[in-house]
């Protein structure tokens, strides 16, 4: 197992042959050119320029690149990391693209490690507070039907493992998490609007008001109409 005592940020290339190892540090991979195939016990990722990938410590993985490639790699000693991190397949949005740019600048400046350390601390803090892509997807689409298989595919996890991973991360099953978001929105609509049950049920993705009412009673123990009357008075 590879060991690391200080932050390392550098450009690397990979061969076409599969290699396998694990290390006692965290690692961010930012594609600069080409793609990288990464396989862990539960994931199979083809890392393209639209994403970056975080590998937690002690995660055995196989990797190769079948095309001309270059990657910016940030190796992070374990003492910089929040406890018990998971792998993350992260869309390279504007903020993460800016982080990649700053890391590229720091990789050129080998004489001053303090700036790289400061940037690494920022990255690990963002790792701690960031939602995983599938959880972001849930927050944007919880009013629509969402299949477990679709959520698992977003993270490149096997569906069975995804459910266990999700519960570990949120304390709830995906179904319970989605239901909680819908219930919160249902209560908001009941109290903040004068919408009919039909309109609220449609807004939350239910086929009809009867389905919505049955679900609400199952969650709260009373009908939504009663909830509105009791809360508004």
C-alpha cells in the first residue's frame, strides 16, 4: 500500500493495461485530455472531461486509459480528510472547473506548498459538504417518479450497494428521503397557498387527489385538508 505524508498535485498519464492498487490517502482525478476507466468493487466509471472523481483511502481500484491522456491528480494525506469519505463522481461545474484551474496553477509552483495546502483544505471541506450527484438529482426531481436503478447509475453503483451507501450517507433509504422532501413541499403548499387537493397532488406528481390523500394520511396520520385547517385555524 502506498503511503503519503504531504499533499502532491501533478499531471500524470496512464497506460492501456489495467493496473490495480490501493493507497492510504485520498485522491482527486481531474481529466485534462482523454478518458480513464476506473473500476472499484461496486463502481465502473469512464471518467471524461465533464467530471472529476474522488477516490477515498484504502479503496482497491483497477484503472487504465485506452486513448491519449493526461490527468491532474491531487493526492491528499489522510489527516487532511474528513472522516470516512466515500468515492464521488462529480460533475465538473463552474466551481469545480475553477478549482481545477487553481490546482493547475499550484502544480506549477513547486516551491510554495503552503498555497497548495490551503487549497487542498478548501477542496476537502467542499468534499464534506457537497451533495453527491444522485442526491442533487433527487432534490431537482423529487416530484417525479424516480427509479432506484436510475439513481444508482448516476453514481455508477450497483443498485443493491447504492441503497446501503445512500442510507449510510443520509440515514434514510432513498424512498424515505424522497418521501420526506415531498411531504415538506406538500405542507408548504397546504399552508402557503389556497390550491385545491387536485392541484397540489398534480404538482407533487400524484395521479389524482385520492392517491395524494392516501399518501399524506400514511405519513401524517390525518388528511391534508384537516392538516390545513388545524394549522391555519
